[in-house]
C-alpha cells in the first residue's frame, strides 16, 4: 500500500518517502564536482602545457610524416592548420632538404614561376612545416615559457600591460612594414618577433590564472570546515 505522509511532517518541511530518496545523490555529486574542480585548479598548468605541446609540435610532425612515406596524414595536418595560418612557403621552414628556409625567388627557380600558395615541398627541397615561421616561433615560445613558469609560478608577477605592448610592438612593426611593402621580413625577424609575443602572452596571463586557481583551492578547502 502507498504510505500517506503525515500532515505534520509535510507542513514542517520534513522529507519523506521519495523526497528523502531524491536527495541521496546530492552529497555524492557535490563531492565529485569538488574533486574535479580541485584537480583542474591544481593541475591547470600541466593541462595547458600538454595541450599547447600537441598544438605546437603537430606542424613539425607533418613534414616528418611526409618524409617517411605517410603523405595522407601529413596533408591532413596541413589542411587543419590552414584554418589558422596563411602557410605561405616563402615564409615557412622546410625540413629534410638542403635549406631551412627559401625566398619566393628561390622557390620559383626550383619549383617554377607559379609556386602554389600552400606548397608542401618535396623530397628534393624538403617538406614544409605547416605553419609560418612566425607562428611556429610563437607556439614554441608559448610552450617553453609555460614549462619555465612551473619553476616560478608562486613568485612571478604578471607582466604590466605597457610592457606587454612593448613585447608585441616588434611583431606589429615587422608585419605591418612587410604588408605595406616597406621591406620584406626575414625568417629570423619573424622568429624573434613571434617568440617575444609568445613569451609576453604567458608572462601576462599565467600569473593571473595561477592566482585564481589558488583561490579556488583555498575556497574548496575552507568550505567543508564552515559547514
């Protein structure tokens, strides 16, 4: 028979029957979510560095795949990164060839007057890293700075915004000057300016993230004591 709740217990807000059963999962769910949030807060840097390492290294994996007889996978990576980079061959590094980088004129002599915009390279001149020199320098600097941040994460202060803008200025000047035809940037200027930008981004953002994550951990630790 269905048990009829006592009027007094209902009027006083006391859980009965299915109401009690419905609340059984709440403490367990709260505990699981707290553990998950605590793990994310404690290990955010490891997760960031792992994700950035994968993103930064895949462009280098593509020419390795091309050179070792796996062109399909190499082209797939190239296509995916085409969403984020112009991939111009005269502004990209080449692996497994006689030169690390080529100018457009050099590529025209080797490939022909109409060099494909997204030329992948070949066994003679080498295979192209799938993002440009500035981008690969930015990604690798971002990764290197993230790994270095693990050593100073509790002491490093955020980079002031004005200093961040100064770090970004060389890339803006180099890219804008090339865009308007004042000069043609070189591979070393692209690498240097991209690396400065990657380091500046980490120096600006990571100390703030670290501080926020520490606050999350402190709040989670203090919560149960106040209950």
